[in-house]
């Protein structure tokens, strides 16, 4: 009997079907099998709540209970976990989370404003009720930074946290640097492209970053969530002039959330910050987020990824739900599986032989500088169905009659390159072995 | 009554007291209070085993049982978790892990060779015995990458993993690029500095990286640990010439471990790789490690930190032990606390007022180009006890009689800068407001 049969499905109710809610439903549906293979039990959406039932969200809600009032999720006996994706620091989101905790239901939320303002009380209530409170999605989107701080770095006394926590600001500052344009101009463009809201103040004045920093600081330092204690400055006053001068001096300007243990207390601040361009975090560009953590044992570690967006945020929500599937029992078979998937659900996907690997190549060869050499080489590559991305011939060193020829290829299959190299090395005009180094563009997708 | 009293100490036995073992003992001792505040129970070293009892390791072993034979840890009733830090893919390390599992003891190990070669069988045995198997320390040192893949990204079908997994190789390649020197020369220096072993083949021929890649691939894709399936090439043949040519073309050369889902199987390979220099992972320099993961929902995420070293590795070992403290019971009070520390153990460290924050500053001011302006400004800064790191005066734009003066200060306290800015703005020769942007060097420590 499969271990998956031991516990039934984890039943979840989702409040809020905006882009994150819809993506969460999609992800749970699309990866239903994989999640069961990880958790040893399925995760099933049993109920949802949103304002407009008729809207087409591109998701199938057949067989899922619909509650016009989100608060009904807290009372639904078919819901074990309430996923709060409504947003807002007060009102319905707060009422729902409190009601869910009171009803003994686990809570997963992406609501940074709620936790920044009421996180200590909500966490305390959840501890008292013995329920799970997952909020990975509330900070830095899909980056598992809460888990890293709360668990992965648990052996450290955390000294400092530096975060690029708002994608809109980072997009604007990156574009200002790359184009030399001013804030207002780039903001207007970001609004057109959907990277900034019509009312951008929540992002560009640093409030959103401060929400996330308040949460991170509590988890890093074990203190209460203190949004009111964060000094907040946004990026409206950063000029193209300052970005250009900073760059001349070797610095980039980023909106940074900073939490630092000092002698007499904790520094807690969000403001534009010059960072040396040689630091990894200074090179986090566009709408991406990153968090640099300094622990006393591990030293610096950095976590980078998409800080917003429907799918990355849904990724974090689902990770929290997977954690909840592992809390219900002391049964070791419902813990985190050692190799990530249940032992009876391991994949047997084969390893490809090296000849079948697909990648691009850097080739360097030593050739006599004679007419026809390049023609011979390009002919061989064409015959092997390899297309050339770039070719450079280097002048020989003095007294050397051999030139270095460097070729970058587009992606091809390794066996074709092997064949081409054999033929190239057989040319009279080529001396010795061809140097071959594989090349990966690491494009986002 | 404190919740800490609910369960007694977690009792651990450590096999192997090299630098990692000694650091683990130190870290557990130094952070005993903090760990109890996180876990709700202490973690206590009850037994150790190493070859030489007389050696001074800078740690206090009073009150800790000493076993001359590591195998005795598996039979010690005062040991609940066996921490295997002996190393080696077979022999005593393997025997001890197997005996510990058979005895129903949890296992934490930093042993990449063991898991690369026997990981599937060991994980299976541990699952069957219902015990925990922690091996965060086996891959990428202190970076919590196993936790990220196994838990934090559990909502994703992982598509690709790219890792800089060997610090020695990355140090050598970085130094070769920065200095233009050849492999043999830089290796010899790395050996002198302790960055490379006397017999470097395990590192520079890619075997160590392949061990780690084999483990990562299993956790990422849910397949068996398949070290034999990894195509391995090291960095001995990478020349200064190729590094320089790659750089001219906009690429860096890194020893990369690559696991990629392809159409018909998994690509699994370790080899020198050209990467566009604009990618974040191309800028991971020196002995640091990084892992870039592509998930289908979250997109690209990257994890960076120290991949080796006694303290970073001990950080990962302790994180695994903290996880074990949370497995012993279904009691919700021994789960991961929502705000990282037990609710009755929250710190009340105050938030510093902004005036007390210490940082460096970029100041830009608009001044009339008259004799004595710089003297006035530097006098004010000196009076406010602010020392200057750099000062640049920019020629005025045509028709403008004002010049931009840019100052970078060393670290000072915010109230001093406030006072200085007020005085500078009061100068007749200075026009308008002083632009102030804070500056953080983000040095490693």
C-alpha cells in the first residue's frame, strides 16, 4: 500500500482570487501529483471566496465550495487551512485570520501589511492555538527567505539583514542608471508597463519595503514585529545626477532595507543606499529582489529571486501548504522525505549520455594564417549542423606564425561538436588540439 | 512555566573532531541559550569520538563521554542523534551511519562522498527506520540549499540547477582571471594559503563538485542519487588565454555543476563553463559557492554563501540538529516558532532612534566656485567629527556658475551628519539643500 493513503487530502480554503489566488489554484491543480509525491498526501482546494463569482480567472472551480463571505471559510468544516490572499492590514483580512486561528484552522497568508502591523499578536494567537502560520509569500515573493532565517540559519546569531525588497523601486533605479533618465519619467513608463501601480506611493515611498523589513527583522533577531520603528525614506528624491556620480565613484544606488544589531539596539531603516558595485547585491537588477544575511557562524549568505508576481508568490504559498501537510502527525512518514519525494515515488528519469547533451560551445584552435582556413572550418561546422554565434581571429604573437581562432556556437548537441572537432583537428592548416569549453547563457527561462 | 521545560535536551554524539567537529561543539556551546530559545529545548553534546584524545582542539569536553571507537556512538543510550563528521565514502563513516540508523538514532552528516555514492540506500534505510537524516552540510557548506530545494521550492517542478560547488576551483579561476596567471602557478599559491589540499585532484578534477551535484540533483528532481551518472571534467586544462578571450567576449569561466531536465532525460555534468558576465552567478568570486535554481513557478532563484570552512559547515550541522528537535513530537509547541523564537523568549532589544544610526554618507552640494568653499566645508565636517573618504568637485555645466561637490564620508553617527548638513546649508557659498544618501560598504564582517 502506498504511504500516500495514510492521511487524506489536506483541505484548504482560499480567500481572494486575484492573480496570486488564481495562480495558487492553478499551481495546486497542475502539480497535484507532484505535491502528493512530495507530501505523501494530496492538497485539495475545497472552498474559495472572492468578490465576483462571474469573473473568468482561467481556473476551474468545479466541485469547490464558493463562499460570498470570506469569513465563512473560518467556519467551514471542510477547510483545514485558510489561505488569506485578500490583502490590507486591517478589515476583512485581519478578521478572517483571527477567526481562522480562533477556529483552530491553520493560516497561510501573503499579507505583508497585516503582519507588519499585527504580526506579533497574530503569531502569539497562532502559537496559543497550536496552529501553523505560514507567511513565506509575504516577504520577497518566491524566495524562501523566511525559511532560511527561521530554520536554515537557526545555528546563527544573525547580525545584519540587507534587502532589496521592492521590485518596483529596483526596476526604476536600474532603468534610471541604464538610461540616465529621471525618476518621474521612468516611473511613468513603469506604470505603463505594469511594473508600478497607478498610485505608486506604497512602493516608491518605501512603505512596502518597510513592511517586509519589519517582518524579516523579527524573524532574524527574535524581536517583535515593529513596523512603527522602521525609519522609511523612498526613492522620489534620487536624481539621475546622483546615480551617475555614484557610478563614477564605483557605487550603485539601491533602495535597501537594513536591520543591524548595534551596540545599544537594532538599526531599522529603509532608504536609498550607495553600495560598492563589486558586491553581488549591487548587481541585482530590474524587478528582482535579494536579501543578504550576515550570520555569526555562516558569514554572509544571499538569497535572490522574483519578489513579486503571481506565480512566484503562489510558489511560496504552496511551500507553506506543503509544510502544513507535515505538521499533522508525529508519524515519521509524513515528515520531509530525505530525498524530497516519498521513497515509493522516486522518479526513474534516465541520465542522458554526454553525447546527447545540448549546450553552446567556445572553441579555440591554433591555425596557420593561410587563405581558406576559415572557409574550411565554417564548412565543417555547417556540415555538422552547428551554427556560429561569433568568430574572432587573433593576430599572432610576434614570431609566431599561428593565429588563435575563437568560435562561439549556438546551442547544438555534443555529438555534433565531437564530430566537428575531429574533422577540424584533421585539417593541415590546424595545429594541435581544439580547446573546447561549454557555454551556458543562463537565460531566465 | 517555560515551554522549554516540556522536553529534555536533545542528546547528540559527534563522530570526528576535525575543524568542523570542533566548530560544531563550539557553536552548540556558544549558542546554547539561543538554541533553547529557538527550539524550546536545549541541544546537548553527550558523547564524542575522535582518533586522538590528547589533541588540543580549543574546546571543553568536560562531562562529555569519550568513545575511542566511533561505532560505540550508535550503541550509546545517551545519544539520540549521531553526527557523522568523519568523512569518506566508505569504511567507518558508512558503517557508523548504517549502525546509527539500525539503532533508531537520527543521523546528521556533512559527508558528501558517502551520500553521493550511497545516498539512495541510506535515505531509504532512514525512511524505513523512521529517523531523520540531515545532510545540509554536505552541499554548499552553510548555504541552506537542501532546505530550499526540499521545502522552500516544494511547489515547483525544478527544471534546472546550476552550481558553483567547489570553492577551491572558484578561487583558482577567479585568481587566474584577476591576475592573468596560469593554473599551475595559482594552484601552488592556493596550496600555500590553505585554499587547496596538498593532493588537489579531488577538488580541481571536479570530483567534489560532482558529489554535491549528484545529491542536489536527487533532491531537485526526485530521482536516485547517481554519482556514477555525472560527466566530470575539472579545471586543469583551462588556460589564462581562454579566460582572457572569454572575458573579451563578455564571459567568465566557472566550474559549474549542471543538472537540467531535457526532453528524454536529465543532463548531469560538471565542467568549466562560459557564463555571460552580466549574470549574477558569473560574479560569484573567490572561494564562495552559489546555486542557481530554475523552478517552473518561481523562475530563477539563487543562493550564495561560504561553501566550506569550519564555521559555515557547523552552521548547517546545527540547523539540521534544530530540525531534529522539532521532529520528536506532534506537540505544536515544538514546531518551528512562527517568529523564529519561542513566544516566551522574544528579545526586547530596542530599536535605535535614527539619530544614533551609524553609517557612511554620500553628500552632494551645489556651491559657488569661490576660493575657500572647500575649506569651509571640510572645517565643518572636522568640527562634527566626520572624516572624509573622498571628495570630488565637478566642473559646472556651461553657463552655470555653480559646481557640484561630492563627498563620501567614513562611518559616522547620523546626528553628526545632520548637524554638519545644517551648517553647510547655512554657508553663503552653498546654494540650496545638501543631497544626502547613505552608503554601506557591505564588507563581509
